[in-house]
C-alpha cells in the first residue's frame, strides 16, 4: 500500500506533490510526508501523522518553493502511525531522502548488519534500511548506489529517492509494487498510479519489475540492476479526469449506495440487446466460444467484498451451468497449490484491479496455463491489463473505502457472465434466456423502490448503535450477503460482527447469543425459508434480538422477529441484490450515529497493495 509521487520540472514541486498525494490517499492515510531540495540546495523534510491535509495545513503556514521533490502517503506495515515512522526516510546526515511502497522482507537481517557497522536507526520501519544502504553504497552517483543496494533487498518496493548533492534528479525503482513515470514537457513525474499525475500529462511509462530509472526535467534513463539500458514504450492515456463530488450527500458511501440502481441498469443496457427478430442476444463479452465451452471447473479468486460477490456467483455457476466452482481468498489461493488444469477457468474479481494477493493469484493461474477473466472497476489497472479477458463493471470511481456499488456492479457482471455460459453451452434456449433477463431487468426499479423508504433502517440503527457485537445469518445464495453485511458493519462502525451460515450457528456461535445480542437474519422468500425460520427460533429461544430482512408482504415474519426490514419481492436467485442494500445502509447509519469516519475508516485503505 502507500502512495508515492515525485516531481522535477519548472512548477512548484510542493503543489504538484500535494495534488498527487490527495489522489493517492486511497492507498493509505496513516501519515504523509514530503522532501524537497530547495534553491539553496537544502534537503527539507516535512511530515505529519494522519491525512495529507494535516501536512498541507502545516506547510501552508510557511509556503515553500522547489523544483524537485518526492512525497508519500502511508499505510503502516512496520511500525505504528507516528511522525518518526512517516516517510520520507533519511540517512543519518539527512542528505538522502527516500519514499517506499511495499515491504522489505529481509529488513531485520539488514538492520542487524547496519547496526553492527554503527548505523543508528530512527524509525521502526522496514524502509529505513534502504536509505542507509544507499548512503553506504554511495561512491560517485546516486543511481549506482541505488543499483548496488537492490542486490541485497528482498520483497516488494516502489522507491523514489532524492539526494541533495544531485539536486536535479530523482532515482526510482519498481519491484512488485506499481510505479509509473509521467513524461512531460520540461518536467517529469513518478507516481504509484495514473490519477496522481493525469492533470499534468497523459504520456506515461509503466515501469517493469527490476527497472531503475533516473529522471531529470528533460531526460529519463531506465536501466536494469546490471546497468543494461531498458527501452520502455511511452503510452498515451486516454482516460478522462473525473473530479468526483458528493453531490449533496453527506458521505461518498451514501452517494454510492444510492447510485446502485443506475449501475445495474447501465450494465444491463450495455450487455443485453434485442435483434430485429426480437430475439434476445447478449452483447458479447468477447470471450472466445471455446474458452467457455471447454471449461471443466471454475476458481473464483478475490478478497473482501469482491470475494463475497464471488461466493454468490458460485451458486449460479453450480445451479444453472453445472460447473464445479470454488471460491478462494486470494491470500489463500496462492499458497495452497490449487489443482489447476488447462481447462480450469480462473475468475479474478477486484474493484481496484490492484490488490496484491489477487494480482499474484492471477499470475499463478496464468503460469499454469489457465484462461483468466478479470472483473474490475478501475480501467487500465494491473489486473485488467494482465488477464486473458477483462469485464469492466463501469461503476465510476468508488471513493468510499467500504465498497458498495462495486459489489452490486460485480454481481451484475457475474449474472451476465453466467448467462453467457448458459447461451454458449446451449443450456438455455431463447425462452429461458428471456425469463432470466426478465428477472434481472427488475433489479434497478426494485432497489430504487427500497431506497425511497429507509426509515425502518434508521430506526434500527438508532436502537443498536451502542452494541458491541452483532451476528449476521444467511443461507444459500444469501449466506454471502450475511458475510458482506457483517464486513460493512465491522469496517465502518468498528462494532464486532460475525457473518455465519445460519444452519451452522448451532455448531458453536449459538453460545454467543444472549439477550443483548442483535441477530440480523436474511429471511426472504426462498425454498429454504422455513429452515431460516427455524434458525430464527433457535436464536430467539436463547434471547437473541432478531432483526429480519424479509420480503414485503411476509405476514409470518413479524411474529418471529423483534424488528423487520422489508425488501421488495423478487425471485430468490436475484434476491442478493435486494438483501445487501439494507445491510449497507444499516452499517452506514450506525457508523454515522457513532461519529465514525465513514469514507476513510481507521486502519484501512481502498487498495491493498501489500501481501
Ligand atoms: C470492502 O468494503 C473492503 N474495502 C475490502 O474488503 C475490499 O473489497 C478488498 O480489499 C478487495 O479489494 P479489491 O476489490 O479492490 O480487490
């Protein structure tokens, strides 16, 4: 995680760095720092804990100007969020400054050796060893000192380095953490991602692993660790600059929840077409027929909320397409030697397209010769560029760290992908395709219907805002929604919540239930409705306070529960679209009442780029 940026040119580097850091804050916001070389050849470092704006306010009191500088926004891996652990880190003479995104895995041994040779450490970070090593390896050029240093580093790192005695250049390195160079006119940039420098240039170089670059205002030299020149293409990025606003909502999360009907509608509009004979066709995902027909089994790999959308898809692939489907956390998949055959299809789901574990899982699948489909939201992200096929959710920028609209976007794409399989494998004829689509097209208006009247949710939020724990139960296709509801509550309100398969509760978690325990149960119409009712009875018998998510017009549920949130009636197989919305809102309103930071909850980052 962490975001890094660097600038050399004729503008004020401080302004460019702050603009960039604001864009990079989704990668972490534990602390921020900048280093510049002033016109008097002084290396000036400023750091602050917390958000980038804290640092900005501090600096605004004493404005500074420089033509070169580097900046960092941190998500703490080694060492707590503190000023001394904030980047940039410096050598003991404060001549070299360095920013880092990634993890140095062998930092303990390196630190031990450096300490033996008299080196004094200021921070608890893994990063600080790098700057001391560069200092130690320096003879005549920063570039060569960095090159030499890389030989002993293990782990992932994107680095930006500034040396006051070579005040016209930044040296940067990429190894398993993203880094791009922005090519400008009499100015050049480095950044963790495009968005940070897009207002200044559209010409970008995507550095590859092992690349070391030296940038001055008019020159870019890229080499490898053996000093061989590397030629990298300059790509012109066509992306629009989107300045995302709250549009009158108090938080991005709420705005994004309310965007969900139009997200589903747009995906469906884009994917479903009627030909002139009024036959329903799917606007192809451009996946080759054979890459669908020959699939023997499916692995869906993702993290967090994206993993939950994968769990819903498992039900669909197995129920309709009859393909064995496994869903794995990316962090588990990559270390457990999954049995991948050439005919195994690996579906990678990631909003950001950048999650480190998900990206390395994709690479494992590719190395084993599997076809891969990436479902991403961020266009041009690493995962989207490396997969065999990419299906974009086109949800627009998701600013809130807690994912909502990207989940519903992923679900919509997955439901369409399942349909693509059903058509290509000739499981569905035209009649069944139409029937399937008929259900899907109801989703936007049903979500809107629910969002028009959310009083029941705010009322329940008020009652439960001070609880310490909460259980979420669901079964079958709504089991993943119970997990997602619990995740939302945990991450933004800091209330401990457990998502559980309702039938599994009596095998342990039921011991947690007493009269103070809220139990949110997804109990919409389905073929297992009566089973869920039995689970509600079991929880009630132990004193649990039942909050049911039920289908409108369900007359039985009110007698079985303490509180009910009714959602519009839909076919069971699309019910996750409806059941997740009240759970997102419940978490939101509880977090608001508790005074939490909704869009940037503590300890989190939007993109998890470390393993
Ligand atoms: C969800 O609210 C979380 N912020 C988190 O679990 C997220 O879904 C996870 O980190 C995966 O991110 P990705 O979809 O960008 O890969």
